[in-house]
């Protein structure tokens, strides 16, 4: 099949986030499909943006054709970013006939953070002679996120425009593929037929675990020292921001009053300095610099337990799909989990201990229970998580799951 994947912010391992389009496309190429990823020439998420001289400039990476649209640069989330969205969608909409006739897509996936790309996808579909399948992929709940988290009013013209786009993809897509498992009823309220809803989550890339990069020496030495002291290492990795509720974990360890647990926090973020000041002089907390994505498996190999937490967030009512959760499960280590969401893999797969979010006392009880388990029991939990990922959440399996939708 010819697959057209429209994702304004798509990246690659070399360029940086977003990774999902690349990982899915790479697997589809292995299956024998031809994949074009259409993306904007600039994204705030990427480490490196491509040098693009003209619209529809193409380069091939790992068998995937990346097609670049010149959209312009922006900073922040203001009018300049909105203009890049309009340029991206307009240029695809305007060239829909050329795209349909020259590329002959069998499947069109619209997947940008904002839903306006559905208009381009719908127009390209109409111009195809083979009645291409149109799939809208949802990973960010716009516009409700803009309203509930961004503080924008429903009457805001931009919010109203985004709402029109959401209503349109609900009504006119052949399928809606969501990373969020509990979003079905919401989309039905906005015009989607229930049978159109499909869930394809994130997951792990198996070869990144089979060919993991080593830990930096600083990290290895510190972790070795903690193990020599007989410490039970609870590891958090990722952005050190309030949203991940790391302060509750540090409070929980302090409540255990001398227990052998030590928290190792690996990453950078705007809360790091504050947390380091709060824990100055404590032997139960260690902060280490950010490491590359490829070194995460080596880091978790040195942990005894992984921490995955988040502040209570009303948006989680639609479900949660955190990359760090799949990495933690794949590590084969038990997980201390403090997230309030309708889907809970920790209880579903019995791969750790789940407690209430934003509750240091509950976390302390959970960690105390984790410490009281036998090594064999913790290993059993860890292996349950790893087996769940291998059975359901590798990108090879996710791409096949997505491909089954193509063939319906």
C-alpha cells in the first residue's frame, strides 16, 4: 500500500521528537508498504530541523520518504505558531490534486497535534481514484486541552476553529485511532460513529533495548556506590517538572525515616533546583544529569524499582499513554505507580504497586510494601511488566495492529 502520514511535527531518531510516526513507518516499510511522512520544516520538539529550500522537498530515511513543507519558525504558543499550522494545512489542501494523482495514497493518516489537518486529508481523499482510507490519529486532545489546561475560553476564535476541526474528523474519517483508550464517548458526542474508534498505544522499540548504550561513568559510579551501601534504588527518569509529582516521592521516602530506599532522579527540568535545595544533605535522594534515550535501558538495569507518577489531571479521564511507563515495564523491574487514570497497566498486568496520586502517605505505604516483598516476588512483578510489553507494546506489534485497520 501507499501510506500517506501527515504529521506536522514528525521527527526521527536523528532529528528528535516526535518519534511515533518514524517508528510506525519503519515497521510498515519492513512489511512492504511505501510510506511518505509529510511534516513541517520546523518543530520546537526537534533537536535538529531539516534544511528545506522548497515545498515538497523530499529526503529518504530508513526507507521512509520524508516530504517537507515550508511553514516558518516560531517561539512559544502564540500567533506565530498558529500561522505555521495554517500554512502547513493550506499548502496540503491547495496541492491535494497533485498529491492524489502523483502519490496515489491508499491510506491517509492525519495526525498533527491540532486537528485542522483533517481538512487536507479529506480533500486528498476526494481527489483519489481508489477511494483512499482516511484515518485520523489522536494523541493530543485539542481543543479541550487548550480550554482546561491552557485557560482559553470556548468563545476564543482559535478554540472554535480547532473545535470545528475535531467535529469534522469525527464525522468524516473512516476510523479514529487514539492513543487514549477512554476517549471514545467524547468523540461520539462530537459526531463519531462508535464503531470507528480504535486504540493503538505507544510502546518500545525492541532494537533500542537489544543494543542499549552504556551509562555515563558519573551515573554508573553513583549507582554502584548506592548498591554497595545496600540501598534499594527507586529510579525516576525524564523531565523534572511538577507534573510528574516527584516531590511526593521524595516526601514519601523521608516519611520512611531511615529505610534503606534511595531515590535516584535522572533528568533536567524547571523543578530540579528546587528539589535539590529541599533535599540538600539527605542521603536518600540523588540527582543525576539527563542521559540519552538509548541509555535508558542501561539505567533501569541498575534500578531496583521504577517510579511513575503524575499530578491529578482531569485530562487523564480520557486515558493515559506515557512512554516512560512502557520503558519502565520493559526494564523488568517492579513499578511504584501513582497516577489517577481509567487505564492502569500496573493492576492489569500485576507489574508493581499502584497507589493514589498526590498522596505522600500512600506512596510511603506503597514503597514500604515494595521493600517488604521478597526479591523473587519483585522479580515476578517485573517480568510480568516486561512480558506485557513484549506481547502487546513493541512497535512491531503496534504497527501490525494499525495495519489491520488499513485492511478492514
